[in-house]
C-alpha cells in the first residue's frame, strides 16, 4: 500500500512503479478553504505527464469514416468501489491519441497494484457535443471525478456537466483559459515554461529582455506571462516584436537595433516559436547579424526537438521543459506492455490515474474535495512535481536545457520541491 513518505511504521519506501504518496510538506492553513486542510496535509503522489497536447481536430467531412470507438469490454478498467471517469477521443480524428491514453491509464492501474477504482472509459467522439454526452453518462454511472477530455472545447463542455453535478474535472488541455475552480488542468501549460526560463535567465545575470513572438493564440498567451515574470523578477523588457506566422523578417529588422551589434541593449531574446517556424526565424536572425554569444536566445518546450539543436543561432540558447528521464522510463514500460511507442501526451492519463488511486487510498471520503486536490505540497509525477491552483491552473517544476553542439543538456535541474504557494 502506498504511504506518505515519513510514515514511521518501518515499511520500506515504495518504488517508482507503485502509487506512492511522496513528501507531504506542511500546508499553510490559510491557503485551504476547508477544515481538511487544517486537520491534515494532503499527499504528494508519485505519478507522470507531457509537453505537447495535440490541437483540437477539425470536423471530419461527411465522407470520412469515423474511427471506431473502444468496444464495450474496453470501457472499464478495474472493478473497485470508487468510480472515476476517463473521457478521451476514442473515435474521430483524435482516436489514435485517445487509444494511447487509454493504454497508459491501464498501465497505471496495473502498476498501482490494482487500486480500489473502477475507471469508466468514455468516448467524447473528438467533439464538444461528444464530451458533453460522455460526461453526462459518467455522472449517470456514479463517477466521482472526471479525468479528461484532451481538447479545450471538450474540457469546457464536460466541465459544464460536471459543475452541475458537483464533480471535479482534471482536464488534459494546454489552454489555460478553460481552467476554473474545480476544473483543473493536468498538462504542461506554456506559462510555467516561460516563468521558469525567464527566472533562470535572471538568476544567470540577464537583466534586459527582448522578444520575437508569432501572432498566434500561443504567442498571445506567452507574451502576457513573459511581460509579467520579467517585471516580477526586477528585469526590463527592452522591446517586443510580433510577426505573422512564417514571416518573421520585418519584425527581426525592427528588433535588430536592440539585439544585434555592439549597441545591443538586450542580453536575452525570447522566441516562443514552434519547431516548424524556428528555421525561418533563424534565417532572418542570421541575416540581421544576430549573435547568440552576445544575446542569449531563450524559449519554451517547443524547442525540445532534436532537429533544432544544430541551428547556429540557437547555440547557447536555453529552454524550459520537463525532465526527460521520467518519460523515458515510462515509455519503455509502455512499449513492453503494448508494443508501440507512446505519444508524449500519454503520460497525462497515466498520472491522472495514479493520482486518483493515491488519493482514494489515503483520503477516504475527502479524496477529491478541493482542499485535497489543491494541496500546496503538490504531487510528484514522472515528469516532475506539480500542483493544482484553486483557479484550476497547474504549477510545475521544470528543468532548463542548454543547446550546444547538436544536443540539449541540463543547465539547471528541475527542483524537487515546489516553492511555497502564494497566500
């Protein structure tokens, strides 16, 4: 049985393959809204999650044959007393991701030593309407909590049903706008990556930041966090330029006075661009005379692609991402069990099941209440420690990697413990 580390019963610590409740730090009583937070500290569960959640699929044309959903025999995992819904895209354009996440949930159940759970696997048909139907069916069957869906619109649809029924949701979307009270996001939010890489840069002596940001929804989200964390850390924003996706040239020219030549006033350049878009940005920067030795490029986990590590303008650049070792180990076990390589997002479902198993085992009737889920000590996942905030967003401990010589190596390891939550 998983136990909080530090329990003095002489039993050995559980291994990484079991559901463990790790390092329960004392909570500040004022941070929790119910008596349970003052009576006992919630757990830190040993779990896992990912950086890249797929975008919501486009509606299928009438001519497209839908991918079949899981059969009835696959709709339940386990036969325990605690019912947990897992809402995934098991048909439609998201079906491949959904199938892998279901496999990951099954692997977690097995590695959790058969917890007292019944996991009700529901198909959201890769659509908001399907997610609403799936959530209604889950509630009808007695689910106490809903894990998923994956896509932002589907999380919104399912959470509407869950809120009416008084059930919490742990969604897998990376869109922070769908988070809300009792609608938590177990995913890698880009805001956390921006926060980590800027904070590490300031700690390394960088004081003046420029940014080159694409005109996308992702760009909008990270720009706001970038400006906020730079100010919070006592640094300054020297300049920000936006550009249409795929056409960074004019924006680089406008920014060149700040990031190139002996008169450069910035000592770090934030580029939150995708692996597909970065080569065009790199070309424009090279033409402008940008030197990464003079101005350090920094980015988010979008840079975590080996194809980018040879770009000259990124040499010495740094980006924030989860520690790789946890997912590597998970991937090996997944491949041994299912014979295929899991998509990066599969670990979300694994962590979610591990979390619910740990809380059900340790916290009885208080297992899924807000005070337990928003425990300030957080939970230890395969990809590092995370916690849920009361507004539904999550905070994570991330590593910072440096790109050099066609590789990315750890420049700053992910902290093992989360900082104290804000009061």
